[in-house]
C-alpha cells in the first residue's frame, strides 16, 4: 500500500499535541469549559495535520480510520458525530466548506483563501508576471512554482485564492472554456 | 521547746524575707535572661556572619539552603519574612523566594488551560528549571513549597496537596476536601480513576463516589473517558498525566 506508506513517512515528522496521548481527548466532554478547550485543540490539530500532509479534502467516513481521529496505540477513536462536530466548528471559523448536504465530504482550508492569495500574489510579483496572463495550472503545477507551498494544491483552492485576490483588486479571474474550468487563467495587477 | 516568734514583728520579718527572695529571684532570672540573650545575640551574630560568608552557597545549593532555613527557624529568625531588612539585604534570600513565587504564579497560569489548576511538583520543577536562568537550575521541591507558602498572603488559590509520596500544587481557588484528595491519591500513579475503584477500595457509597467525581469534572480538574476496554467510565487528571518529553 504505497499511499499508506507515504502517509506514515510524512507523519513521522508530525508533532502531535499532548492531548493526542490523553485518552479522554477522544470522548466528548460534559463540562462546557473543558469541552471548549477540547474542541479548540481538535480544530487546531485537524488543520495542522492536513497542513502537514498537504491534503485539502476529507471524506468523513474514511477519516474515521485515519491516524488523525484514530489513535490505535491508545485504543481511542472519534465517532462520526464527533468528527462532524469538529468540522462544523471549523466551518464557522471559515476553514471548512461542506461539499454535500449529507455532510460526508468537505474542503479543508488550513490557510484561508486570502492567505493563499497573498502567497500567490507575492510569487507572481517575484516572477515578474505582472499584467500578463497565466493559467491556474501554472500556479499549482507549473515548473516555476515547484518550490512554493501552493505547489500541488488542488485547483479549487487556487481558484478560491484568485477570487479572493480579485476581490482585493490585485488580480482578475479569467474563466476557462472547458466545462470543468481547468483552463481558467488569471491576470495579476502588480 | 523552742519558742516561736509571734506577733507583728514576725509578720514583718516574713514579708521582708519574701521581698528579699523575690528580689534575688529576679536578679537571678535577669542574669540568666541576659546570659541567654547574650548567647542568642552571639549566635545570631555568628549566623549572620555565616550567612554573609556563604551567601552564594545559600543561593545556589538547595540542600545547603534547606539546612540554613532550618537553623534560622530554630532561633525564630525568618530570613524570608520580607525582602527588606538585614537578612534580605545581606542574602537576597527574600528576593530569591519572592522571584520564585512570581515565577510559580506565571507557570500555574500558563498551564491552567491544560491541567485545570492542578500540577505535580515534578512538573512545576521542570518548568522552573526550563526557564533558563542559572539560579533556577538548582531549585528543590523544598524551595517550591516554601515559595508557595509565601504566596498564601495573596489570599486563597495556592495550596500544596500531599498525595502519596508526591505533592501537588493547586492554583485555583475552590476547596478540595478530604474526599477529593483521597481520589487524587488513588489516581496518583495512573492519572485515572473509576467509580468502582472508589466503591471497592475506599468502601464509599455509590452516591458519595459519584458526587466527588462530578465535582472534580465540574472544576475542570478531571476529564471523562468512555472508551475504556471494560466499558466503565474513567476519570482522567491532566495534572497527573505525564507525556513523553
């Protein structure tokens, strides 16, 4: 299982918070203060984990067995309801977007679109891309972006970042002609 | 048959004798007192000389500091009483505990989020030592206890709770009664406890066990865990829970 191997390799360097070893972390707390602390810690951990493995989407049912929500060593795991509670909290904070009404899949934004936009804008300025048009593909998979944090980012996230930049007047989003918008482009105003 | 003196003269004589005895007694007592006072004065002077001479040792070596404290306590001198006055000025000992106390408050506040205001002395010591300052490298648990005792003048909130062979510092106001500390003692080595353990080992009624556990959860000192292998709810204490590193 190549995927699992590369995941465990990526996680070898991940700094788990102390709570991850603390068994009651995996049971929803009844004391409200304690529960708030618990929820904050889960939100932070979820974003940090996704950032570490550079992933952007979550399937809730699959996530149940991922190391994030399942500490096999401590023999503790989160229920689907608990996971949804975390994701709902993250949605309120602007870090999660549900993709379906049954809440089985969601987008995880460990950086906000504005933050990504800023990074991409900086890169565009450094590359001297001002006032020329480049494709979104060049941003997330182009040869000049390999060193960037947004390299290999999922296209929808790039689009969100560009839309955020456009709202600030720093770029213009140019819709593509392909049905899936895969050939969309952007014009930076530097 | 010897005649005994009677009458006014006899009464006067006995009064005079009594007064003489009393005067002599006071004289002796005064003498003794001044002698003792002199001894104490000499001892105090020696102690002061000793203290000035070994100032650095006292500040640096926790064992030495402890012995010195005990010596002072025996003659009723408290070098920690204030940061002013002779002792503090010569030694800076008052400052030492004052600063340590401030540091302890800071550590307790910073970790309260995690431990609910309950912390082992080992953990506290780890944090104090971590602060980097050189004089903090050799702080003993005795020093911590002494500094915490000083903090009591600030009002409630800082208490030392002995559990088993260890000590805990409680940094949130709120009384912990005998039942609560009994639970902490039982949980000391594992960081968790269950209701049935309290019922079986402490011979408590279920109501009593439950109400004590509920209190600790309400105070934020205990977390509930419903995933134990035998299905019984466990109560975990983050303040007792040690993690790697």
